[in-house]
C-alpha cells in the first residue's frame, strides 16, 4: 500500500483504519479449498511476529495464546478483552481476507496510539477455523473460545457449515483445557437453540450456572463488544447465549 | 468457460479410474484382488478360486471398490467403495454377512481388533461405525445403518486404522492430517476424545500402518504421503519421530530426466506385526522400497530398493502375510479412459524379508491357477500396464491434490456452485 492510499484508508481524526475500505462479501463458504497459507503444525506458527512485545531471548515467545475468537469479524471483542486481560495472549480467526486485513491494521493503529503499551496481546490470522484449528493450537492450550454471532446457515442441508456442531466440538474440546470455557451468542433463535443443544449433548461440556455467569466479567461483553452485537442491540434484537465449560472426560 | 467445462469433465473421467487393490489373509489362507467392481478371491488352503455368495438383494455392484481389508483375526473381510455399499464377508465361507448402505461413497474401512465393529469413512470426511453383534456365529444380519463416530470437516479420509491394542482409531486425510481418537466403550455414541493430531506432512496422506516389536507391542505409526516422505509418529503425543525421504531414491538410476527428482507419492505401506520393517510402494516406481525402523532410536531408514525388471510393473497396492512374510503386489486399474478394456490386474509376489527375490509366476503360492483367478484370463500387454499406471496416478492427483485455480476459474466455480444452483 503506498502512502497516498494509506492516508485515505485511515481516518484522519482517529488514525484508525476506515472500515469502508475493507468491505467484503458478507459470507464466505467454509467448504471451498483455501488460498491462504496453512501452518503445518502449531510449532510452525511464528507467534513472535504477532506479539513482538512478548518476545524474550532467542526470539522465543514467553507465553502461549490462550483465547481464540472464532470468526472474529471486525475484531471488537478482541479489543475489549485486550485491556481486560492485559497479560493474556489472544488471537482472532477470520476467513475473509479483507476483514482480516482490516483487523490487523486496526490493532496496529491501536498499538501505535496507545500511550501505555496496550493491545500488544491481541492479533488475528486469516484461516478457515472449521478445518485448521489443530494446525494452530496444541492440546489443552486454550482457556477460552468465543463464537459470537456466527453465520446462521439456515437451510437444513447447510447445517454442516455451522461453526458449532457435535463433530467440531470434539476439536474444540481438544484445544480447550479442562475448565476452559466456550462462549456462544446469536440473534437467530433457531441457531441459538442449535448451539445449546449441541453443547448439551456433548459429553465433554457442561453448562455454567447462573451464579457463574453473573460473576464472569466476559459474559456481558458477548452482546456489546462486537460490531455484530452492537448492530443487534441498536435494532433492539433479542440474543441467545450458551456458555459451557470443558470438563474432564474418560471415553 | 467452455474450457472449464471440458476440464471438469476430464477430471470426472479420471476420478472414475480406481487402482487395483490386493489384500492377503493374515495367515495367508486366501488372497483377494479388487479391480473396478470385481472382487476376486483365491483360497490358498484349498488351492482353488472362491465363488462369493451374496444373498443380500441390494443393487449389484457396478462402481469401483475403493477399500478392502481382512480383520486382524482373519475371520472377517470388508469391501466398500463408490457404490456406497459396505459389505462384510465371512473370510471362511465367503458369504456376505451384512451389507451396510452408506449415504456417500466410501473411501476407507477398518475392522476393530476384536471383530465387533466395522468403521468406514465417506467422501465427506465422516467416519461411521456399525456394531457386528452376533456376526461371528456366521449369522447373516439384517441390513444395518452406521452411526456417526467422528468427522474430518469436509476432507477426504484416505486411511482408517485401529492401533495394535485397539485403544485408538486413526484417520488420515487429504489435508495433511492424522487424527488419533480414543475408540470409546460405546462407539455408537460417537468418539469425542481426541488423543492427538499427527501433523508434519506437507501434502495429502495416502496410507498408514503400525510398526511394532515384541518389546514395543504398542508400536509406532508410519504414514505415507504425496510429499515424498514416509514419517514415523508417536500417536500418544502426536510427535513426529522421523522422516524418510523417498523421492531421490525413487528417481535414481531410472533415467536422468529431471522429472524423476520431482515429488513422488507414496501409495501404500505395509508392515508385519513384531517386525520393525515396512514395504513401501511409490507412484511411478517399478518396484518396492524396504524400510527398517529402529523403534528404540526412533529412526526410519531405507534398507533396500527392489526393482522389478522387465515388464512395467508399478504396484498400485501391496499386502503382506504375517505368517509367510511374502509380499503380495498388484498393479492395475479399473476401466481405463478411452479403452474398452474392462480393467485388469497383474499380481506379483516378493519374498522380501529373507531373500528379497521376486517369485516367478509358477512359484507363487497357488501358481497359475491363482493368477488366472486374480488377474482374469485376459492377456496383459505392457502398453496397457503403463497406461493403467498413468491413469491411476492422474486420478489420484486430481482427487487428492489441492487445486490451484486461476482467479477466473474460481469465479466460474463460484457461479456454478451446486448450493447456489439450488437456490435459483
Ligand atoms: C456474522 S460475522 C460475526 C463477526 C463477529 N464475531 C461479530 O460478532 O461481530 C461471522 C464472521 O465469521 C467469519 N467466518 C465464517 N466462517 C468462518 C470460518 N470457517 N473460519 C473463520 N471465520 C469464519 C465470517 O467471515 C464473518 O466475519
């Protein structure tokens, strides 16, 4: 990007990238073959490039990523979580190329404009989370996974494209440690029920109690922190939430 | 646009060419060859061809068989493929004991160590499980439907394997990945606990097999891939123990064409329980590689390259008998495009552990009688053999290799996508 286009794609007043230059198709087909690099294994992902401030001697990163925002969209949740958990590394996964580029620029701009070194703990990768989660995270590496306002895929024959399903939960249970938490929310009632039902019938997850939900500071961000959540709130839409814990399990 | 259509039609055509497959009974009581939809069995104890008895009144097989195997005990045999039927046979009476209807084409099968479950993978990456209660008494069971066991999201599963003690089921796919899953006590409720992923291959995985020794009965996993390597894994942790490059050697001595140094695909691996040894077949290579595995040092190395002189014999499938340690190989394909040849197969045998000598046809167990049954009576010309090997190679790459579409073609594919069509 030359400096001239750079000037216009970034807002003069805030220094942040302007969303309208990163518009993309509304939906991506998660089934089609990919055209982006896929790490061979988690050991092949160079997270030091994502979190340069967390790099220690020998170019080694001092921490592992613990939170993953799946289908992070424009990145609103990551930005809220960044300051709430400043010592935790988090990554967004997004399928759409332009949206990923936007989030990258947004985070870099926030890092530049932050006076006290904030936003160094969040980053984003372009990938198809439905196929490549095991390529990014080791067994039990994550303590939180987020699925906020995922694409609904209404038609029955497209249900297998939904990001929550019994089979995909097997993989999420693999990357989540026992005690880790999976957060889901949607404004589509049918999808909300689907996600809840999948989690309820999965033997490696259990629902959080009301008290646990009340005392978790992350829960209230689910409907307010992301762009999609804000849109739903503006239109006065209802939301449907399912928050479950990964439990220890013996087959 | 028309060009793309033609190309798609070509791909379609290639897809239909299936490699000939071979499987030998663990104690060499019988041998099976599958060519296209044809399943040919020879009984080595009685020294006679076997006529299969299939009383299921389902549709008769027309599409290619893609996966065959004996259970570890040698009592059961399974075959499955493009006709979406999984057939479970008694490997003694050769009666079809059960036919399972799959919703999709089947790409891989496995039988649990205790013969109580059959698992099969469909073209959408879903692995299904069927319980075989009562089948061992030789009962013909009413047609069954599989329950979903696990899934690789929209990938083609190329190999399914139970670990030697039956604790895990392994599934390898086109997306370079091997998943190790705990085989649960109640498999019909799904296998949710993933033990590990074995990640390291950089191309589609084609085949897997366990190597073990008397000291290390759990063994390690070997896998072959389109990335010209055979790799050794510890399945508990998913760690890669060693990588053995086969490309350079496969090209070596053949010719000096630069092409021979290009990536080659490992097409099949077979091992013998308690022998730290494997035989490996490689695409376009006229012969077999023998690998030895040092289970204590965690290393794989090539000990011998056996070339098959004369005719262009490129094995499409190999199988080894644990009792006789003879390596059975088949080369062949189902219907060849542009030929009215019904599909053919050529069978050869190597005594690979003791002497690595290629047996003359008359010295093969079962002799010419066996060859007549497994190869059919058609004379096999060398040109047909090479054409078949090439067709199998082309079919495999178009099925498993990641397609690199040009921007234009991608747009075209988007416009003609099936799911879009349905909404119009
Ligand atoms: C409706 S948006 C919600 C975005 C964000 N979570 C929010 O609440 O604003 C769903 C997002 O998921 C992304 N997505 C869909 N399938 C995906 C996949 N398989 N892997 C990664 N991202 C995916 C889409 O590109 C889209 O940006």
